[in-house]
C-alpha cells in the first residue's frame, strides 16, 4: 500500500484510514505510530513502512498495579506550613493536594520515613513529639512553640498517573484512572519483563518499540482542584521509595532525609544550585534506570525490533548528555520540539542515534478546536526550529495525537505539507553534514554544565506572564538560549566543577554566564569559591571573551554583588552602595556594537546596573540603567547585556556581540547575514547555502560568499531558499 520512503512518522487513528493513506504521501511519511488513546488498525500495520508502537511499561498492566498498591510510585511531599497558636497542633498532610491523585503511604511506617519540622526555628521535631493517626489521617504535634510554623514531609502514593490525569482533564478521556508501578522493586521488574516478553510476541508487525519512557515521570504536583501547582521537567522527586533509600545508604555511605527531597518546599528545582546529596541521588537513580532500560532494549533487539525513546513522559534517569546513556542501546531519540532550544537539546546530544523531532502542536483538542488557529502556533514554532536545524543535523520529524482533529483544519494540513517539503529539501541539500561556524568555541557556564545542556532557563519575568495555554512553557524576559540556538557558533556547556577540576578547554574562546541571581543558571554560591573567580579572570586577562546577561556572577560578598564586576566594569545597585556617587552615562556611538542596536532591539526592563570603570563603553541604556556595555580587560574583552528576550533582532545582536568577543569583527567572515530576519548557513561538504526568512514580509539579504564576493538575494515571506556555491 505504501511504497514511498520519506522522513516523517505519522500518527494513526482507527476510522481515519483514508486520511492516513492521503497524508502518508503528502507528508512524505515512511512510518506510522499509535498515540496515547489511539490504536493501530490492522489494515495499516502491514506494508512497506515502519510501525512504531508505544510502550510505557510501568503503566501497561493495570491488573498488576491495582493488585499491588505497595508498588505504586511514591514521592515526598511537604504539607503547606501551619502556624501553631498554642502548645499543640494538628496538621492534615494532604490538605491542599489532589485527593484524586495522592494517598498517604501508610504501608511505610510514618514514624520512620516521615519528618516534622519547625520551619521558624529551622529544626527537626523529635518523633516523640508527634504521631500520625491513621483513622483521621492527621499528624498531631505536642510541645509546639506558639507562632512557629510547622510542616510534615510525608510519603504519598500516586494513585493516578500524571499522564493519565492530564489526558482525562485535557482530552476528556473516559475510563479507569491509570496507575504506574515502580520498577525499582525486583518483583515489579521481573513482572514487567515477563509482560514485555509476551508483548513482543504479540506485536509481530511492530518494527520500532517507542518507549515513553522507562521508569519515572518528571515532577508534576497537583493541587486540591487537580490543577498543576508545581512542575519540573528534569526533577527527580518522583523516584522515591523506602527500599531505594535503604539501598542508597548502603552504596553511598550516608542516609538521605525527607528534607533532601522537599527542600523546604523548593523540591530541588532545576533552577536551584543542586546540592551534592541531590546529585548523588540522581546518580543512584540513573544507574537503576539505565540498567532496567538496557534490559528492555536487549529484549527488543533480540526480537528483531529497533528501539526509540521519547524524551518526554517517564524519561527521568535517562540523561542523553551523560555517558551512561549510551549503555541503554537506544536506536532512535525522539524529542518533543516546540522551539530552537528544544531542537538543540535533541540534536546536540552525543551518540550515533537517529534523532527524530516530534513537532507541536500535538493534535489534541486544546489546540484543534473551533476558533483556534493551529497554523499560527505551528509557524511560530517552525521558524525557530529550522534556525536551529541549520546548525546541527536532524534526521526525522513527526507528529502525535488525533488525525481526526487535525483533518478538520485544511489549512493546517497544507501547512504541514510545506513543512515536510522543506525538511525533505534540507535532508537532500545537507546530507546531514555540518554547517560552517565562526571560529572559536563558546562555553555556557552554569551550575549544571553539560547534563542540562540546552535546557530552557527560567527567569523571574516568566511568573508574571500568562501564557495562552497553561501547559505551554512560554519564556519571556531573558531567553538568550533561543537567540543562540540558530547562530553559527560551536557551543558547549560547562559547570563550575568542570573549571575547578579540569580548567577551561583551550578551544573555548568566550564564556557566557547568565540568569537571575541565586539560581543554578547564574551560579549562586558557586561564586563563593575564589578559585573560580581567579581562573575566569585569568581566562579573560589572557585574551578570552566573557558575556554576562542578567545577573552574571551575582553573589553578595566582599563588597561586590557581581563577583566578576572588575571584568565587566560594572556593579548592580542592591541598596548597599547608595553612597557611591552616580556619574552621567555617555554612550559610545563609535563602538562596533552600536550599529546593531536598532529600534527593534529589546533589552528588557531597567537593570539597576551602573558603571564602575573608566574604560567602560556604554552602548545602550535605560536612562541611567546600563542595558548593553563593553569593556577591555587585559588582553580580553567583556560584554554585559541586561536582558535578551528572543527576537530575530536580538539574535542578530547576540551574533555580533559574540563575533566581537571572539575578535572576529575585522575579519571578512563569509555567509554572515546583514538582515536580522534572515539566517544563512553554508554546507561546504555539499556546496549549498541555506537562507531562511523568519518574517511574513519579503526580505533582502546581503553577504560575502566563500570568495569574499558581495552577494544579494531576495526571499519571500517565510521562505527557505537554497543556492549552489563553490
């Protein structure tokens, strides 16, 4: 039935066979897949195409999950703080949390595994001063201190899987509430492997097992009304069990406490500088999950099937940027991709895997409903994604959800047809070879380093922005990673530990540090180590470049807020230096970077940053607040930017900031666009040049070719144009 070989994985749905047949050709598909809530019709399961079948083993056998509540996923939650009014206090641990999703874990002895804390005094309440009443499901405290706040950190069983809960609330799924079991337990692991062995036998037409994923979901905490109250896509909070905690103590030589997980209510959010204890737990979980996942992949390979991992649902413990990931044996990495940063997280991960992007919007009713415009959302995503594709090769694309919904929007069907056509041309013209980069490697410095490469870095502004859909991550304020995702630079991520233990790679010519103060992104108390400061001063002093965005090197200590303020030539007013006399700011309109500060540049809100160097070049300012500045430091250079929300103009500015930091501004670099709305990428191994227009207007671009000859081209709205070169 299907003979055309393509590059797309197409979702199927019973009753939509004719639609599948049509779109298989129009969208250049070569694989079919089922989705959550759909099944693969027998008439579509056979043919000259791959068949992807979803497998989320931890929620596959509901009879087993219902029969063994002791094996359900568990986690530590912290009760909302309660203030004592006298010498006794009663706390209802689950007050404020979803009763549909959680039950108290009474199987594990509360006196052993729970913890009560006096948050005002910052101490643990002795177990002799509290007890849990299983009849009322309350915790009763005695000898409390009036007007102190208290919390209970308790183990909760998850009686409704977060993905099932989402689909029921968002997509109106009917039927029983799905539960997930924890494969850490040997009994569970043995049962799931037997279940999977039988599944492999009964799915002869499946060519690719699409794991979604292996063991643990990322953190989603739900409130009283089943609404999300906390999310962390990289959080390890849903990986806990008393058995695992006991084994951890044996392996690492110390015991973790409930506080190590609830973290005073911060729950080890990825935006926080991670503690060594939390990183040890992550390593422990990774070893467990990799071991289990590799067994499942071996079983699939022995059955003659390839394996794919969706970096989405139960992906925790399978870290694509860690060396241990290669032990799993995955053939295809699938990433949910809605922008350039997500695309680079997929394409930049090491290994020989096929890389497949699952595009948004998902064919679900939250987008595909009367009055909505899925084309607009998709085009917004696609213009970001293809910029990033120019810098790192992508192998495949795909979608998920209900075709019956997407098919109600003919304009969207035509739009995806054009996306697939452009992607096919991309594969033909690039042959998955790299595009040329500006000389000099760029390193992004934060507390996580490479394990959290190309992860969106949230900032304060995000909290005060209402997205069009609550489940969609809309980043505002400072988002330079999206700007960077489509620029022609070789990027790596490094941590403070990397600098301390290994120094700075000689290939690195510029370092970026960015984010809000006290976060993992900026560095927080990592800046308390003088060795870090000295090594970075030496790096810049000897000719390196340093870019700071937001609150770089921010840590109040020894008379400084910016610990690298001497390099930047700046300080931030935190109301501690009000005695320093402010001088009027004079802009240097002759500086190289001044030409790129157009009226379309957005450098965010006032920064409260002021000059502290006589040699500082101020390039842009909000009144007396520095927005963009440059400084010489020894033989090196630095640039400070107050904020960099994503826009094509801001990305263009960032490109030239990095060119200046790399001391390439006097070099006639080929294929550098003079138009902020147009990206260029040269593929020397195939002798092709790509040009993309990210605007809805006709654009003209001028550039130098490989021979230094001036060229000019015109592109239609949203066009992707290819030229032969060489």
